[in-house]
């Protein structure tokens, strides 16, 4: 049995987001799809996994809705579900930016560049490349020369842009993100802040990695994804490399795990050897507190059991 994972979004006015959320949940439950869908007055944003036939049925049904007839689906094969459950939520935004007065993407957004156009622009001296993702996403993979954003959530971008926008005036500003959705908002906001030439990578990193001509060149490391895969390969050439390092031993590593202490749960880079050595915790103090307070994540209990001969 073959499975797929789908990444998709569409900015379009929605008159009744609550009804759309209800119908989306009902359709996903009927088709056996798992994942996350966000619905707002500005559109729909989702990532789902399921049997290939069920995913195709979802795409076919969505294309019968005039609001989503041209919605682009980024589809990858999967060995099974990459999500543990289904979540459909009504939100104020389908990607939380939070900038008051920011233009709607259907009103103003940066010029879209194809993978080939993006690749050619990366070689110019008069461009600034802005990673439109969070700092931990940048850490395991990014385009050559891209500016690392000093943000941990997308809603921190407006204040970050305010601090740096004067540095970018008079230059061509290129923005990119995982699937394109964040740049739809970020690029338009940059234009509102007085940056004249703003571009975005059409379809994001995922589409760039699938382009048969460019084949992901000039992308270093891997792309962080918000499902059980955690990171996916983008550069399909001999240039592919691991650029991040294990936070425990410093070895090349692009594995993120969460600390096994439920009151910490910090996301950190950790190789398989150090995960076993540290029993799934980011520090010995977290391990001690977790055991003491009985706040051990179920995921790391087998590692503790091995370490203490069945204890934990």
C-alpha cells in the first residue's frame, strides 16, 4: 500500500471559515487522512498524509471548489502516515504574521521566481537573500549566503524587518520559505516598508528541490518539515552535505529531537549516539529532574530502562 504526504495552501477570501473547517474535518475523516489544516477568512493552509488513493481523492474534491480549483499541491511519497492525528482549526490567520495593516497576498506580494530564475538570481552581487523561516529551520539547511533571521516564530518578523529594512534599500530582496506560504506575506510586507524590488521563490524550497534542471543546487543541508520526517533532502546533486552539528558532541548532524523532560521539551540537534548516551535528554540535570518528578516523556522511557536495567 502506497502513502503520500501533501503540502498545500491558498490565500483567498473565505466568507464562512467555520463551515469550511467543519467540511474539511468531515472529508479528511471520511478519507482517513491525518495532519493539520488551518482555516481563516484569508484562506486555507494544510499538510496531510494518507493512502495515495485517498490523497488523490482529496485533491480531486478540492479542485471542484472554485475557490481552490487552482491550488497547488506539493506531493511526496511516504512509507506511512507522517502525522499521529488529524487537527482542523479555525484561526485568525492561516500563517500567523500579526502585522497590523499588512497587505493581503492577493493584493500585494513579491514577484514569483521559478527555480531556474531563483538559481540565476542567487549569483548576483546586488541581491539580499532572506530566509523567511525560523532560526532552527535555518540551522539545518538554507541557501548559500542567506540572511539568518533572528526569530523563533514567524510573528517576530515584522519587528525584525523594522530593525534591518534600511540595510536592504536599493537592493533586490529575495525571500524563501518551505512551501511558499510565509513569503506570500513577508514579501508584501517588505514592499509596504519601502523595499522596491522584492521577489519570492515560487513554491518554496520543496518545489526548488524537485526541479529537474536545478536539482536543488545552492541549497545547503536539509529542509526542516513539520511532521515525523523532520528533515528532507533538497539538493539532489553531489553538493549535498550536512551543515548542522550535534549540540552534545559537535559531530555533523541534522537530527532534531525534543528533550525527554516534559517540563523542558527543548528542541535540539542530537546524533543517534548522543541520544542513546544522554537517554534522550538535553542535559543530565533535565534527566535527574524528569526522573525525580516523574515527568519523563514516554518516547525516552525505553532508553532509561536500558540504562537502569528496567528502571524508569
